[in-house]
């Protein structure tokens, strides 16, 4: 009996010496983000209190910024989606890691991209020609009299697409927000064989087009229209627009795009709207295309003040 009692005493003593750590579960990393909806420039707090275990260390990394402590606060100046990584460590040196996305929105009314061509011909570097169809001499940046100043001038002719394009990084959009892409355009002729293109939200530059609906003026094919690309790349749907621009008059063309539809406006008046599904919650890279996408028509037009903004 004494021997058994001695053995039991030794076991009890060993368990006591080991403490609760012998049965401690593995650490688990979790954290909360506040506020739930954050905008660029806001202070964002990361709180690791939901993590579990006998923890002695908390390490954070967000967008190249490193910090320590159960809580950390940071400010992200640009809208976007940022991975936040938390690593926790317990007293026995065991670690656990979790990654979570922090979404930073742009406030409604924010201009996220603007092109005024104010630096003259240097602006052409931001608007490269489509290398498949390019005819470099048919467009330039020129200065015109009056308040407009420098503008993109396109005077294409012959059997070619004359497309100049620029890419825009679109921020994530929260529920209730939409994007507005607008440009001021002046056509220099509307007689036969005249076309003009304003494609504000292309997924890429491949043909047939992909992305949101776009505006085209085509004197050979019914005047003004909104064309809707198809997901399968087939024949586009074309919707006539009751608008014919005057010669040598500036008009502001705008496309409002949301996750469920689009709205086309000229000088503030809604001329066409319709349903359209798009993934806008995460943002991404879009292309804005200006110029001519006809193999049989000419384009003589000036473009200026291209603006992309977040609205609601």
C-alpha cells in the first residue's frame, strides 16, 4: 500500500509541477475590426481580444506596417482591400496565425481619377494607342482657344480603329455607392461617315468588347446609341439614344454604373438606363477608351476633362 501510495504521490507532484500548461489547448488567433465601414484616412482599430489561449505576444502586419500588442490602430490613406495578419504566441512558444481583409472605401463625392491633358503632348503617354490598329499621326494633344486649353484631338480616317485608352484603379464600393465616369466631348463633324466612341468601363481591350455598356455616335448606323457587350462575346445589343451632338459644341457625357445597372446622361439629363450586373464590391482595374471603333467611318472630335468619381 505504501508503494502504491508513494507512486501516486509522485504522479500528483509531477502534475502539480507541470501546472495547467500540460493541458493547455493550442492558441487560436482571431480579431475584430472597427469601425465596420471605414473610409480612407479613418483610424482603424484591430482588437485581438477574441483570440484564445494563455497568450503573451501579439504581432500584426498590415500593408507593410508592423505592430505589437493586443490592440493596434492604423490609418490607411488609400481606398482598397488590405490583408491584415495577426500572429499570437503563448507562454510555451506555440503560435497561431489568422489573416483577414480590411476594406477601405472612398467617401461619396471623391474624385478617384482625373485627366485634363494639361501637360500637353506628355499626356499621350497615359493614353497609348491600340497597337493592333494604331495610326499615330491621327491623334494628338493640342491647345485650343478659350478656357478649355489642352485637349485630346482625334481625326481618324480610313479602315482602322483609332482607340486611345487609359486604365483606372477602381476602389471597392460599399452598398449604396456607384461610379460615375464622365468626359467632355466636342465633335467636329456629323455628316456622313462620322463616328465617336466613349467607352467608360472596359474589362480589357480585347475585341469583341467586354465590360459595361458604352456610347457610340455612328452616322452610318443610326446616330447615337448605347451598346451592351454580351458575356459570350456575340452580337451586341444596341439601344438608340435620342441625341445628336451639335458641331463645335462641348457636351458632358456620363455613365453611372452600379452593381445592378447603368445610367447614361448627357449634360445632366438621363437619356437611357437599364439593368446590368457587375462585381463592384472589390473594385479592380478598368479601361476608359476614347476615339473610333469603326472600320468604315471617321472620327473628328475633341476630348477633355475625363473624371471618375464615387457617388451615391
